[in-house]
C-alpha cells in the first residue's frame, strides 16, 4: 500500500480529528511508525503505520478507537549530557548502504557506559526520526536551502522524499541520512571501518604490472 505522509496533515479517526502528523520514523530502511501531535493539551504518540487507512496531502485517516489511541506510547526524546566538555556526542549519520543493509549504529545516542549522553527514547536506537525541520543538503552544489516536507512510502519502504518546494527526490538519491539533515546527489560509497583500515597495506609505490592489474581493470576511487 502506498502512503503519502506530509508533515502537518490532519489525522482523523472515526470522523474525529486526533491531531496532525508530526514525525516519520525510519528503522532499518523501513518507515514503520509515525507520531501524531494532538496539540498543546494532548500527548504526542507513536503510531504504527499499519493503522493508517488512507493518506493524502489533505487528510490521514486512522483505524483506531479512542481507547486504542490513548494506549499508544507517548513520544519521548529526552537527552542530557553527563560531561559535555570531555564527551561530545557524535551526529547520527547513516549512509544509504547502511540503511538498506540494516548495519546501523546510532552514534548520536551512546549507551550510558560512554558517559556522553543518556537518552530516554520511545523509538528504537536504530531509528531515524524525520520531521519538517530535517534539512536537505544537495551535494551537487545547489545553494538553495530546502527542508523535508514528507515521504512517499510503499508497504513501509520509502520511495520519494517530498521537499518544501513541492519537488520530489527518489529515496535512492540519498547518500547520508540522519535526524537533522539528509544529503542527496553525492557519490554512494560504502564506509571503511577502522578495523578494515588498519589491515590495508599500501601498494601505491608498486608498479601496476607487478600487482597483476592491467589497464582495463584500473578504477578510480574518490576519497
């Protein structure tokens, strides 16, 4: 099923407005949850995408009773730094290859043994929470600043980014994905892990012929 998820869209259940779509949660490459914000007097809650019946840019209809709505977990993303001077938390950054393969570590939310940041989350540690404040960074050199407006997903799999200028970008164009910014238009490269880097033996000084490489096999790699 194809869902068009636009931030700020009114969410209704049984012809009653519950609130507005606030965030989209992507976990291991699947958009499987959203949050709905009922406003100042209510509680923003995490809702599985499976309870959404109909979605458009104008309205989202949810198949859940009032009791079921109240039973959904409250969204919580509280963070506190235990030692901000010595332990500066890293930005959570995922390459597209990591998202698709599921090999994700959320470096912006270290465990309590690091002493860097203690976080209470009602979403998984491998989840990336997208919102209208998520910036789009175009690595092709475009200078116009854009933000994420929403996401088009098919059976949970993201298909397109909808930007705040109403343009659409294929999800495959993403090269870096985190909660604060999404990079598009860059080169896709698998990350080199520290352990792999230590095992690399320099061979640049060795002639190509001695390394068993002919001219047809030469491939240039970017940094």
